[in-house]
C-alpha cells in the first residue's frame, strides 16, 4: 500500500522530458570523455618530451644558447598542436 502511494505521488515524465534527460546524460558523458582524452594527450606529450628534458638537464652547463634555441625550435615544430 505504501508502494502504491509512492508511485502515485511520483510525477510521470513526458517523452520530451525523457529525451532531454538522455541528451543531457550523453553530453555529460562526452564532456567527461573529452577531459580524460585531454589528460591522456597531455601525459603522452610529456612522455615524448621527457628525453629532451633529460638531455638538457644532463648537458645544461655545456649547451650554448644557440644550440638550446635550435633544440627548442625543433621541439616546438615537432610537437606543436596541429588542430
């Protein structure tokens, strides 16, 4: 009996409302997936750049400004976002 009262009190949703809820849920899932993808892309980029950072750290005292600038230009051209 309590269950029947609860079901009667519950407002029934229209098809339009249900479609809107589904649309909102899809948008939320897409946003979350995009955030995860961006985080993975950032991590991947950091992993690809890691050898360059190690090289600079190892030879920081021996690298000339010109060589450092050349390396930075190479890294920027190779890893620049191309969207």
